């Protein structure tokens, strides 16, 4: 149950696009199409942004998109807005359990 | 509206026990798997445990296996986490989450502090 690998931080200017990677193994990210992404603002509970690799829950802007290639999943945020500044976590099914990434702090410059 | 409300956190000495509760409303609790996720102060999210819809199947992170027990009372729409033999490293905010197309809904969390 090793944590998935995410960059510690990413940044971008308003209107730009950023991509956050999430690298696992064939036992988690690469083995299942069950990767989800969560946004967490300081002092708040996490919020689901993407599930099953590419699906957006109702109410999540289409600026958020997900993808996967091999053992690496990615979250892309286009048209960055100030309110997107937050911590982002990936999560994968791992054969009965779940495993999270270490989290990525997104700074909107 | 989906609501998850955790309770039961607090200060406990190392080696002690606590039982967390999560009251669910606004969705069909009996049809959903549920999870506990924790977050140590200033750290990332860590999955703790999962239970299926009727309570017959449970899984745990290695770090809590044998010490924590997840359960549910579908008649009361309530999820539980019994935590025994608590350690300092169990100090965290504990969140319950509805497991439906990802962890689709989260409670506000309950803080557990393990300290002498």
C-alpha cells in the first residue's frame, strides 16, 4: 500500500492550463480504471472532481479533465481561476483497498 | 441533499480506545459502500478502511489492521469506526465518505488526538 506519486507543487497564471500527474504501479493505477481526483481547500473537506479516470460529477466545471496512460493518471485544469488554488489528491483502487497520492499544491499566480 | 456527520473524536491517551460515528442522510445508505479516510495535521489524505453495503465485507490499511474495526448499522443509517490500541501516529482528522463513483460525498471530519 505505497502512496501514489504526485508532484509536491504546480503553478500557473489565470487562464493557463496545468496538469498534475499521479504515478502508481500495475497493481493500482495501471491495473484498474478507478482513479479519482479530489480538491481540498484549507480547513475544508475534500471534494470529488473526477472519478473512474475521466468522469466529472455533476457540478464540476468542464475545465477539469482526467486521463490515464499506463501507470500514470493525470488531472488537467484549463482556464485556471483563482478559486482553483487548492491541494489536489489522486486516489486509485488497489484490489480491495484504496491508495491516495501524497497531494499537490496548486498555486494560481 | 447528501449529509454525512462524524462524531466521537477527542483526546485519548496512547493505548486507549475511541469509537467514531458517521450519521448519513439524503441518500440510500443501505445501497452504498462507505469508507474512512484520515488526515494527520498538515499532511495528506490516507485511506483507512472500507465496508460494503450490507456490512459483510471489510478491508483495512495495513497501518490499522488488527486495531481498528469498521461496521455499520443500516437501520440507523450510521457508520462506525472502533479504534483500539491507539498510537500517537493515529492523530488525525477522520472523515467518512460515501463510496459511489469515487468518494462522492464527505463529512466535515472529527479530530482524534492521541497524546498523554
